[in-house]
């Protein structure tokens, strides 16, 4: 069905259940990112509910700093999500090459993320997977959140252990119940990491990371010398409060001295020039993405598996 109007060009990403391909619309010539997910693999990993949840959430979202879902479809083996194509690639690629970013660059990205999280939280959505790999760079260098596989509408608390261990808030580790404030913790980890080139809490296992967090509660966060301004340190400390009730929120962040040079309406309208523009030679340029081996067609799913996605 997708092949009727989308021409696959090449794979630009791989995920737990499948891949992401650059595709071109047969009639308009516009480019899209086509996310395909192999149905038997979704069922095997017990992620049916998460996948449905991701679709419902993305369909409801409309924000300049969140990737756009245009359409969905399925065939005998896969689910498809037609997404906005962001030719700048992952922020992680630029971070990996640079090793760390200057303060003004991190501040710009953090400010755009704050607006995206503020919007999500206003409609009770916790994102729950903030990290450089899930931040895409647009043609004009702005950030967009992608991959909503762990996102969830939370009215009170959730007790699900999910996300990337090094960005998880302590209340998630401890299964105490969590809400949207876990995203502010993850933002604190992200700001620290992008500026220092290393994460604030180290460990090879979730248990070791948890111990590192507990140690910071007793001895305080360790900041590398000559990397963070006093205002940057204050923002990070207030984001990385162990008790979620003490954690800084969006309104406090927007009035914090570290962000005093931003007019938030102008930022929302993308009127600030991005710290850098990605190198893009044409609309369908994939030069900012890693190369992947093209995968052959998958075997069809069982009817019982297809039935789980009747309404897709």
C-alpha cells in the first residue's frame, strides 16, 4: 500500500523492531522518513501496547520542536509510520564528533527542549526517553524530539521501569512511582553531558548508576573545572534534585538567569539563529546519517498477530 505513493530510497536508521527509510512521494516529490516495525517482533517483545500508545500520542501532537507524524499504514508483515524527514540527522552524531558543546550551544538546545516538554506536560504526557539519540536536527538547525515509544499520558503516577538507564530519575529506579518530572531530571543529565562530554552519574549497570546518584546526594555533584558557569551549575543542580517535588519546573526554568537572553515567544517561533546549520546539499540529502545495510523483505505475520493491530 505504501509503495503506491512512496518510493523507498535508503535506510537512514535502525530500531528495536525495524528500520527507518528515506522515501520520496511519487507525485509531489516531497521526502519523508518511513518508520517500519516488524509485527512478530513487536508481539515477541510484548510491546503491542507501547506501539499503539506511540501512534495515539504522535497523532495528537503539533509543536515546532516535536517530529510530525503524517500518516500510518500496515501490510502483511509491518506497521508503518510516515514521519517528517529531518535532514540534519541526530544531534548525537554532532556531539560524538565534537565530544562536547560550548555553553551557548547547549543553552539553545536546552531552551527548545524546555518548550517541547512544557507542551507535552500541559497535556499530561511524560516523554521518558530524552537523550541525544532522540533529538533530530532540522534543516535550519533547530531541535525536534523523536521516538515516542516510551511516552505515556500520566494523570497521577506510573510505575513502569522504562527508558535509558543513565538518564533515569531515581524514583524510576526505585519504583516509587513517577510523573512528568522525570523529564526534567533527564534534561539535567543531558545539559551536563553536552557541556562536559561525560555524564554526571556513571556506571555499567543500572545498579551502579543508582549508587552514583546516591553518592551525589551525600557528596554533591562533581563539576569539571572551567566548564560550567555558576548559572549553568545552578540549573543542573535544580534539575537533578533527588526528590521530584524539589525539582525545578518549566516556569522556573524560563525565568532562570541562565536563560535570561531568550524571549520565549521568539524562541517558539524559531526566530533565533541556531548555533550551527547542518551541511545539506539537496532536499533528500542523507549525508548526515550513518549508512546501513538494506534488509530483505520479512515473512508475513500470523493472522493472530495482525489482529492485534486491526485499527492501525
